C-alpha cells in the first residue's frame, strides 16, 4: 500500500470513529481531495480532516467545502424522497424492501458520509403498475426500464424500483437470489415493508460488490460499508460460508475481509491485498470503462455458442435487442414488429451522423482480443472471481 492510500484510509477511520491522529506535514491534501471526488467520498474525507484538526476553512479548500455542503443537501433530499415514497407504498399496501445505501446510511455517524447515486427499492412488478400514477403525483418522472430496474427521476435525483436484486444477465448470482422475495421477510405481521436478515443482507452486499468488480470495478465506499457492517452485527460465519460457497464467492469474501483488516485494523498488507487495493483506488466509484469492455468480451465468450467474445459483441453492436432499441426508437413500444426495419436506420445514422461512434466501437472490439480477455479473466480469478455461467445455461 502507498502512503497516500494509508493516509486516506486513516482519515476515513477517523471520520467514523472520532479518533484523531497527526496528519504528516508533507501530506498532499490536494491529491486526497482529487481522489475523494473520483470516489464520491468527499464528506468522509472532510470529517476525517476536521477530526484530526486540519484547517478546512482555508481559502484553498473553498471549492471542496462547497462540494461537501452540496452533498449534505443531496443527502437530506434523498432522505426526504425516500420517506415520501415509503409513505406512499405503505398507504397503498404495496410490498417493498429498501436496499443498499439507504439502509447503510444508519451505520455512519453522519448520513451524508455515505453518498448515494440513487435510491433503491425492491418492489413486486404486479403491484408496481397500479401505483405509477401516484408516484407521478409526487413529482417523479418515469425514465426507462432496465433488466432489473424501473428508473424514475425527481429534480435530478434518481430512484430505482428493483424488479430483482441482481440483473438476470448475471446468471449465476441471479440464479441464487431470484427476484429477492424468498429472502426478504416482513418487518411485522401487518406491515408491507420487508427487510433481509443481517446475514442475508451481508451476502447480498458482498455479491453486489462482486458483480461490479467483475464487470467494471467498484469504489472505496462499498468496502467501508462492509467494514461497518461487520463491526455492527454479530454475523454467522458458518452461514456465510455456506452461502458464499453456493455463490462460489467464498475465496473472494476471504480476500476482501483480509484487505479490510489491512485497511482499518492494522494487519500487514500482502501482495494480494495490495493488488485489490490498487484496483479499487485506481478507478472511479464504479470502476473503469476498460474493465467494462473486457468483461463484456469475457461474458460474450462464455455464451456457449462457440464464437469469440469479439464476434459475439460485434453482432450485439450491429443488432441490439428490442429493449435497447426501444430507448432510441420509441415507436417500437407500440409496434415491436418494426424492429428489423430500425437496424438499417441506426447503421445509416452511425455512418453519416455519428462517425465517432463507429471509431469508438471499433476501438472497443480491438481491445477485446482473445489475449486481453484471457488476461482479464486471470486477474479476476486471482482475487476469487469468475463468471460461473456454464452450469447456469
């Protein structure tokens, strides 16, 4: 681990625990601020600096302070939106389960330490449709439907109603969780609000991290979540091992647990924990585009049709499925039979209007060489991850 990585992690720990230390005089605070922006952990760093007596009111930190204040506003707005939505769901007896960041904020001393991209709520599709007009009345605007989410916006804030915990294209993880309702239990007999047990929720959080790490990468805050969670609850390690074995994630879980001991509990680092740390610190909050391109090629190569990942992805780029084409050509919502006729239109637009798109796709396909994809697969295996799709077809 680098000294800069160690310093940031010590400041995060100070923010959470209130324990101060002397910040080295030669500390590069500007570099830490830049990293915190990439990782969306500005407020964690801010409170850590305050705890350790750093002068956050200096003129050179004014723009950073503005970001912190904005994050406080976003946090309070998200809490407000969530309260309104859960009130609506309860009033209409709609089963729901609040997921991820909105649940995890309570583990932090200040809720704004835990930034969120969006609000995540698991709902049942058959109950969701009737309340769409009521959601609109709250001021939310319906945007699009992904594989596992129904996405709305409220004044630039995003809400995702989940149809399932994990996207169905993650065949191994989706095969384990299904839509999620088998592990979500009512909070009380008469309530329509559900939650997972602490052990099942932890399994889901680790699985969510694993999904992102093998697809693109994932940021620091999600591992801080795990550290706080493990310290907040008495987890059943025997149960966790059983579930992680089923998911083929036990080695990965052991590796990140070891890394967290290095990050926050003083355990010496080793080659593997340093490797994982470097990958987490080196990306954005949701990894890198290069990882996404290589993972797409790797998944395509495991499709079982005998073609290389590059060939499969070339076909997918030329002929996107109906769900993706609907986003560009809304007419397909009412007339999906027109799908074959929209492909030539799309190709002509790419050739004559969006020439940069062709180069972008060409560069991506060139990156998806068999050698690069194999190298990416080996890097995932090194940290205990792989796409276990072969037995899920």
